[in-house]
C-alpha cells in the first residue's frame, strides 16, 4: 500500500513555480529520501504535504486522507522534524513534550508513559526538567525526534535532520530511526544534503530540481542509470554543478542580527 | 461525544494559556523591565505635576494618573504579548502549533487569553505599587470590577497585537509599530491629562482611541470621575474587543509559513 500518493502537484508563488507538476508515491514502511539542491522545492513540497501550505493544483493523499479536505486526520498521521529548530526554548524538555501531547489529544495517562519512554529512548530523561535553551544542537534534535513520535505517527517527515550535527550524533540518530522503521513499520520521509547518508539509509530516492522530479528509484538503480560509483556522483550528473543561491528567509536574517547583537 | 470535544477544546486552550504564563514568570528581567516605565511615569509625572494640578483645582494628580499608568502598563504588555507570535515564527515554534490537529481559531484564543492574563497581572502589580506612591481608591468594593475591566482592555490589545503580528513577518516592523501605534495610542488617550476642554483635533483622536475608554472606565471605578460615562466605556470596549478578536483570528488563520 502507498502511504503517500502525490499526483501532478504544483505550487506557484507569483510567476515562480516552486513545485512543478510533481508526482511520486511512497510505500508504507519505506525509508524515502527526497534530495535536491537548495531552492529545488523540497521544503515547499514538505510544507504542502504537512498542511502548512496549500498547493496551486494537484492531488495528494497521506495515509488515505486528503490534506486539504481533511487536515486534522492528516496531522494525526504524521510527525515532523523541521529544518529549523521548533522547540520552545523557555520551556523544559518535558513541558515541550507535554504541550505536544495535549495538542494531539493524547490521554493523560498514556501521555505520561510515552513521554517517559521516548525521553529515555533519546537519552534525555535525566535532563527532562532542564530548559531547552540550555541544550546543545544535537540534544534539541533528539528532543524534536522524540516529540515528533509522541502521537505514534505513521509517517515521519525529517527536513534536513542531520544539518549541523557531528558524525556521532548523526549515526546515533539514524540508528534510532532505522530501529523504529523496523519495529514500528513507520514510514520515514527525509531530505538531506549529505548524499552518502541517503545512499546508505534510503530504500528509495527521489531527486528534485527546479521544482521537477528528475530521478526516482532505489539508490542502486540511480547509480546504474547514470554510470556512477556513488549516489553523490549521480546526483551531480543529474542536477549540474552550478551553485544555487537561496534567498535568506526572515528567520535567517533575524538570527544573523541576533548574533551581531549578542556579540556586543 | 460533545463532552469530549469540549474537553479537547478546553485542554488545548489551557496548555497554550499556561505556556504564556510560564514564559512570563520565568523571564524575571522582562517582568521587571516592563514595570520600570510605568513606575517612572507615576513618580516623575505624578510628583512633578502634582502641585500644578492641585493649583488648577483638579485635586490629586497621583490619583488621576494611576488609572492612566495602569492603562499604559496593560496596553504595552498586551500588544507585546500578542506580537510574541513573531518570535514564535522566527524561532520555529509556531510551525509546531500549526501542524498540530488543532484549529487556528483555537490557537489564537489560547494565546490571546494567555497574553491578556499576563497583561492583567502586570496591571494589578502597578495598581498595588501605586498605593505606595499615595493612591487610594474611591471605593474598595469597585476594585474587583476595575480588574474585570482590566481583563477586557488586555484582551482588546492582545488581539490587536496578534493581528499586527500576523501581518508582519519579522521584527523589522516592530519599532515602527511602537512609535506610530502604541505610543500615540497611549499619549493621546487621556492617560496623562483630563479629556475636558481639549482642542478639537486632539478631542477627535482621543475619541477614536480605544484606550481612552479603558482609562476612563478605570477612573470611573477607581476615582469616581468619568468623561464618557461608565456604560459608554464598557459598551465601546466590548464591541472593539469582539471586532479585534474576530479580525485577529481571521488574520492569524491566513498566516503562511
């Protein structure tokens, strides 16, 4: 069964097509990598699938539900780790989990059990009463993973989850996720710029560029098709070698300013 | 079934509300910082103009000023609490709430109640401190009613803050809002001077300023003088609060990340 079905999805901002007639399916229980250079349309696609943006046209189904007609059923079906941190720094790790559990309508007793279980799983149980602002980047990521899994989603979206993490933390994180994929049959949909990561972990890979899917298949298939030894090489052959500029988002600009200010 | 839906609504609103309160009580610097300004106004203006005010036959300026400074505390705290949404957006937390299976209206209500509660607490703190400066209310029995009006004023301006925050996408516009909206709303509201005998233009502006009615209501309840009359004040405040709450939730529902 396909847990994600996307057909002719298009998103236009003004005259610019960020996502251009994209179609793909993800099977239940699959680890699916969604790759592409900066500004290719990865994050926009994820935002559409996760009900944050409305598409200009096209059809899609997540876990059998349409994100436009039935957003709440879709929201219950997926968990997500965003590209940028999305925790409340002024709350403790436990409170961030609690907040999520209440919003997802998880009954009090189950909530308590699962929070403990998940925080132990990501090795943050001892730090549960610390404010998140005291956490390192890797700890925040782990907490976000635990939070995203709290409502037992069927699909787990990870948008560049390993960005800025050291190799130890990265390996640790992927070990968790592979374990979960195996035991809970959870579908993992992720984006990354570390292509070798996708090659090692993903069962299926889609490469998107300029809003269009340019390749879709297993890592092995993509390598063979492009006469490459590595997926990274195939990726570069498919998407070219020009460097893409991405406009700074307001959040990026703000972080820069904040950095300047705190240096004073 | 209906009971469960109501329970779910209440618990999501509760968790959003309690989050605002926790953030408030944890940031002591913000709490103290936002009390410094009203206290300065109370002391510098209250004592500075006290003698002149008395000579003009208007009675105690501290008594007159205290409702104005309470109004000032509430408008600043509540607009800024509403605008905290910009921070949540910048630092990602807003996304977490927007992908949750909760309606945006619900999120907006929880946040607005949280912000309004914080602003009301600040207003009450300033009210208590004003006793040290020499303020005494006209009737103790009306103090709880005055607190209810504080909640109403706080709701009004928090909803306005949410509305503004939904339209801005970063903090760049913040200073602009402070200088061209919050400051004029405060200074032209009659917080610092009586609304009687003003030049026509100022009079019209004061009548259009919702804070004028809030402060007038505080004066009616705390020192027994009123320019518009208490029932007019309450009616105007209620209508504008409802309007801002609807507009706030409309604009909030249109936010795209």
